[in-house]
C-alpha cells in the first residue's frame, strides 16, 4: 500500500497506459485516424497545429482534476492522476522511439489494431480503478448537475470531436475508419471489464429442486438459492432454484440437472459481474487475487 493505493493497481494502470499510448502513436497518428474523447482533441490539435499530444493531454486534464476531484473520491482521483501522467509519459516515449507501421493503404487493419490496443489499454486502466480523466470527469459532472447519463454525455462528446475532426483534417474514408476504431475499442473495453467475471445464471423449475441443489453442491461445489414463486396459470406456489456458475461450468450444470430431472425447466442467462464466495472470495471470505 502507498498513500492508500495498491502498488499492483499502480503497476497495471501504467501497463494499460503504455498499451493505450502505443496504439495511439503507432496506429492513429501514423495513419491519420481520429479518436473520441479528450484523446480525440489531442489528436486534432496534433494534426492541425502539430502540438505534442503528450503535452496537450496534460494541459487539457489538469483543470478537470481540480473540478472533479471530489466526485471521483480519493483513491480514484489519485489513480486517475497516475493514469493521465502515464499516458502523457508513454506518448512522449513512443513518439521518440516509433516503430514504422505503414498501414495507410489498409486502413481497416490499422483501425482494427488501433481499437484493440486502445480497448485493452483503457480496459486495464479501468479494471484496476483508474481513469484517464477527460470525458469521464465531465460525464460525472453532467450526471450530477444535469441528470444526464454518463453514456449519453460520452456519446455526445465523441460525436462532436469526430465531427470537428472531419471538418478540419479527416477525409470521409478516414472518418469512417475512425468510427471502426471507436466501436472496436468500446467492445474490447467491455470484454476487459466483464469478460473475466462473466458467468452464467440458471433459473431451475423442477419438482426435485432440493435434490438438484444437493447434487450441485456435492458434485460442483456450488451453492444455490431457493426462491418463492407463483405460477401465473396455476396460481400455485412453488420453489425456483437459482444458481450461478462459471461460464465453463454450464455444460456440467445442465448434465447435473438432467441426471436428476430430465423434464426440469431451465433458463440460462449471461451474468456479467459476480461478487462473492466462489468468484471474488474464497471459502474463508478472503478476496481471491486475480
């Protein structure tokens, strides 16, 4: 722990900053592609005025730190400073030590790699408690004082930045591939945020729910919860069994249910985030390191 922060989190936020910056320099900047958010503004200033993105990233974010630090909370605020400084540092490093990747004739490939690197980098930063400042702070302010959702604010900001980029330095081909970058980046961020904890939730309706629950516990070492429910047609009360398992265990769960009651009604849903024993806590309620 350092100032209440985890050194592991600081390390991975810096790793995420490096991956993000590598993508910006080697795929966006080398191939004249824009971005959304404050990164898009730094790229716009770079292509129009040749201003260094490493410097403008800091200049744009510093005022927002003073505005938004109360909203973020102490830990997130400090992690955000680390993430922002890390991005500026690595932008400067990679600009001075570039690997030439001439992909302008294949902008789809450039957009694909830009989105992947940006998504992985930001996903790691977000996963370990940080942000890169910018629109995230503005979105939180808009949510608090204007009642706008963060997604709405971010979308509007990205739309404005990309539109201005199109007017100033992008051609239509580059603008369309920029949208590919933004889309892929968003999907990769979602995967990084949710993929590791993605699980499956099963709602089981059977006359043998207690037997199924016992077998799930004995064979899979997973718990289950009995929920009271009422049939809409029969108006009869009955138990519904709810169980959450890892996505790699769902086939085994179906097999266990089928072995007890082949006629059981089972509904399986995707669970994007799971907290608690068996997922983020061990049997002694101690956090599982991931």
